[in-house]
C-alpha cells in the first residue's frame, strides 16, 4: 500500500507556545499510521534545493523494529534517564517564583548564546540588536535554563549591557575568552522543573567542560550501553532508507570524527533518553543542521501508556509514536507532548532521540581530547596553583594557549598537536613560515 503523503498548505504562529504544555487543542490531525508530511513550500532567496527532503516535516513508520530490538533498547538505555534539572524550557513552566535570587534573565541568556556562537544567527546582520528588539520589552523574564548569577564571583557593579556592547566589538578569539569568563559567574544549578532525562553516547566541549568525552552514563555502564547498539544501528538504517540525502550529509560529517565518538556503526554521536517525560513546546538545539532528528520509544512490555502524542502546533498535527515505531522529524520546528496517562497510573514511556551533535565536528582525536581532560583535572586538583579555589573546575581563560599546555602535549606524546600550537602562534605573530 502506498504511504500516505500530506502536503501542508499553511502553518500557524506557534512561538507564543514555547515553554508551555500542549494538549489535544493544538492539533487537528493525529497520525498513527505510516505517513510523510511536507511543510508548505516557502523558499529562501537563492535556495535551489528541491529534493523533497528540503520541506519535510516528518516521516513516520509503524512497527519497523522487532520486539527483540525494542527490548534491547529498553535494557540498554532506560537507566540513562535520570532525574535532571537541566532541560530548560522543554521541562515546562516553572512553578516557583524568582524571589530573592539574582536570576540570569532571558535576554541575558540570549545575548550570551549569540556572543558564544551557539545561537542560530542565519539571515541576520546584527543578531545582538535582534535579541534586544525581541526580548527587551520583557527584560525581567527569567531565562529558560533558570540559572543564577554567583554574586561572590561576579564583580560588583558588573553591567551586562555595557559588557555586551564592549564584547561584540572584539575578535572571535577574544570574544570567546570574555564569554567563558562570564559563564564562569553563572551557577550550574538549574531551577527548571526536574524531569527524568539523560544522555548516552558522546558529548562535545563547552566552556565549563572543555573536552569531548564519553557521557557519564555510557562510561559507567559500558556493557549495558553496548547491548543497545544493535537497536541504535537499526534506527540509523531506517534513517538511511527514509531520508537518504540527509543521512548521507550526516554520514559525511561523521566520517571526519574519531570513530571512538560514534555509536556503533550508526551516524549518531549522542542519544537523549527521556523517561515518562511530557515535554513542553520547544525546539531542539545542538544537532547537525543538515541532519534530521530520529525519535523512537521503548517500554518494559508491561507498563503501557496512552497519550504523549508528539504535537507540531504550527502544523496542527500530532504523532502517536509507540514502541517499535520510527519517527524522523524536523526537530527545529516547535514540538511537545500531550499528557501521558494510563488506567492504573502505573506507566513508563522511554523515548530515545538519536542524533549527531553538531559541535562534535570540533573534536580532535580521542587521545587529544583525553589529554585535555587530564590537563583540566591536573589543574583542578593542584591546590598550589594561584587560580585555585574551593570547587574550582580547573578551567581558566586562555589555558589552551599556554606554554604549560604545550609542554603537557609534548609530555603525553602528542607532538603533532604541540606543533600545531607553534604554527598558530607563529601565524598570530605574523611570521612568514
Ligand atoms: Fe525535542
């Protein structure tokens, strides 16, 4: 039987729903059988791609993974979803008020995202101004990550707007240093609603953990994680069959990575696992732009659930993803779940999102990234250092340009990388080499 094809002709505004819970009022069509859905066509100027994958919203296939594979996904990944307070707006509206805390506001978070290069700034000549235009009217709103300023670290009199004004004029390298410094004044503690969510596989560097690494779950549960690999590879095969163009783009990006950062033979670096987690309306971030999100779910075979439909409110449709099903979807469109329920209230839904983290492309060899980790740890534990303070994470501005790091690379037999540092220094100094 031919797969049902839906070519949408319109979409409705949905940005105002971000961070709120969705329900049955946010969709008209519920997809529960094989189906492809295409967004309304509106091309950007100069965009000539016309391969059908360009405007794809989702492809859904029922029951493509065997019960054995679904079971191996459950056994290998369920424990990756641990209580987490770090999921930002997907965790839903915060219930507590920000009394007595110096919250990082929404506008401050957005400005930091732009300055650190983690925000999407496509089609914008002045992304900083865009943030002010968009969020200034609501400048007291707390950011979705629910972080707070650490007043004991942040210099007295620090003026964020003044700092942004000064920092945006700096070179990319100097800007990175400035942003790292400011991130260091923000508390790790997040006050978003706690949810059961976690990551498996591998993760990229970010300012406070500046090395690519195996996630804590995978490092501590290697055997268990490996038992899920046949399932993850089967998801990757489905991706290939359903969306070959985007699969090839992701495969090509993965080919440049050290194979130690690849999950089995799949095109994924990272797996997000959520347990009975009703996400509020959100867009995903951090995945490869040319790739595509791959979502599946699993269960223990006993504690079934109803609901938890994945709604795309801008397109007025929702998908009922059940164990064994495959949903390839544009995760950059706003999406979230309807309530999860069961007759006796005892249910467990494990959802699994497989993707390539875009910034993993910056990871060098496993040996090099491990050396970065050891370097950070050596510094963190060395109380004789002038930078040392209780709970210091070992990271400081400019540490990767120091002679100390250069020597560390040599001592660890990583001459190639030490030489690259020399070359960079010579180029920066304008030497002709
Ligand atoms: Fe998502």
